[in-house]
C-alpha cells in the first residue's frame, strides 16, 4: 500500500519556529511515520495518534482512502500543552 504524509499549516509553522537541532529531529521523525515512538490516543482524542520526539508531540490522523495510507500531521506543540490545545481546537470546530 502506498503512503504519504501531509503536514498541516500549524504543524509546519511550529516545526519551522524551532531551533535547528530540534527542527531537524522533528522533521525527520515526521518523514518516517508510521515508524518512531507512536501511540494511539484515547478518550476524547481517540481516532488520532501521537508521535513523540523528545519533549515535542505531533498529533496525526491515519487515513486510508483509495489504497493510499495518508498520515495527516494536524498539530505540533510541546508536550505540556498539546493535548489540551488540540482538544480546544476540536471543540471549537464542532461548534462551527
């Protein structure tokens, strides 16, 4: 099965804003999805996965459509903020 990676604007901007070394590590880890330290999320974030790279996390969706597996990197942030911020974004989108 073919696979591709789509990085959404927030995740791309976050990675670009990092210092060179963490930026390189995070970018390389994203390119290697689904390999790496990944885990399916639970609770309100079930249906999403997370990629852990040091103190950073990337939330992604794993979608299979027409024989192509797509990893959509939706949100990237430091570990201490990511889950609460992403839940807020999902709640706001549900209200729209």
